[in-house]
């Protein structure tokens, strides 16, 4: 009985069974790679505990699934269908989170196929590239200039192009995204997506806008991408 505990009840004489040693070896390598990817992701990134735990375990999960498929086409199709169902039950993430998940799945896939050296090499190289991009803040300097500008104006002020001259002086791009009424319809609230020319011009910009909107409320906030955006 102990000799058959790791054999499938549906296995035939032509089915190649993975040895326990190979199974544990692949699983340990996948878990190690998962810990490496999770540790690298924490560098200059916002994250949650649940996401890090998932990222650390995902290569091992994919590795085991691939080992169990073991060349069975029918099982492979069933696994693909299962993963597609998981996609529709999950909350969309940011582009960085999706990229990290694909990286973890890729390393798990390579490990499950038995190419342990390639899996480790792939994980180390991609982690090094990820650290390098984050260290030099690739794209971050431009993103730091993105702002959401809210301006409250009286109802008798025509908002069409009223602030274009000022915004053109302090921003490289600006776009009116939303107009809505507030305070029982006596005021309008305008929402602009703007890109500042430099990080130190916010105070000047607000002072000039206050002279144009009658010193009503003005707010400037960092523009955050929603989870659905890539």
C-alpha cells in the first residue's frame, strides 16, 4: 500500500508517474522562486499582504498543476478552462500587478515542466530588470506631474475656456473631464486632468485661478489610475 500511495487510481501501465523526490524538488524550487518574486515586488511598490502571499504561492500552484497534467491533452484543456473561470471571478488589478502575476505563472510553468535551471535563471533575470526599472523610476517622473484639478465657479461664469490661458501657462496638457452643479445649483464644479510643467508651480497656479473664480474652492490632487486601467 505505501508503494502505491502516490500513484493515481486511473494510471495505466504506460503512464509515467512523477517520483516523490522530483515532485518535492520542483515544489521547493517553485516556492523559493515565489519568495524571490514577492520580495522583489515590495521594492518601491504599494502592495497588500494578500497579494504578496498569493504572488509567493502562485509559482508552486502552477508548477503542481503542470506536473499533474504531465502530457495529458484532455487534462490540459480542463485546466485552461478552470483558469479562465478564475479570471472572471477576480478583481481587475493594475498593470504592474498583472505583470507580476504573469511572471509568477511563467516561472511556475517552467518549473512544472522540469526545467529548474531555466526557471531560476528566468526569475533572477526578470527580478533584476524589475529592480533596475524601479530604482531608476522608469516613467515615474512624468507620472508625478499628473494632477486632478477641481475648481468651483459661480453659476453666472461661463466655464467654456475661461481657465485655458492660465492652464496653458503652467501645464503641458489639460483637459476638462467633468462639469457638475453643486450647492443647490448655484455653483459649478469643474474637474480637469492636467500635467504640470514642473512640480513647483502648484501654488502659483492656484493663486492665479483664485483671481479668476472669485476665490471659491480649488483643490489639486495626485491623479491615481483606477484598477481597471492598464
